[in-house]
C-alpha cells in the first residue's frame, strides 16, 4: 500500500531539487566530520565538542564549523 502511494506521486522538479539539496548537505556534513577528525586543535577537547555540535545541531553545525574553524585549529 505504501509503495503504491509513493509510486503514484510525481516528484518532478521539486523532488529533484530536494534530493539535490539533501545530497549537497550530506557531502558538507561528511566533509566537516572528516576535517574535524584529521585536524589538530588548540584545545584537545575541541575535537569532541565540534563532533557533538556537528551531530546534534544538524542544520547550523556544519555551517558554524566552516565559519569558526580557523580560530580553533592549531597552526
């Protein structure tokens, strides 16, 4: 029954757009997690804090990390 419901829906332009934004966000999320794991931070606890922010603040977490990452990483 559920399959028939989704099969009869025509995704069209908005479905494709939704999928595209979802895929781009997923790639951004994975990029941020990999960058956090590979990086060295000034404070050793910052790595754990950033991972928790990325995991639990889904929408704003990766964006906040990309904006503030330069100040928290060691050179």
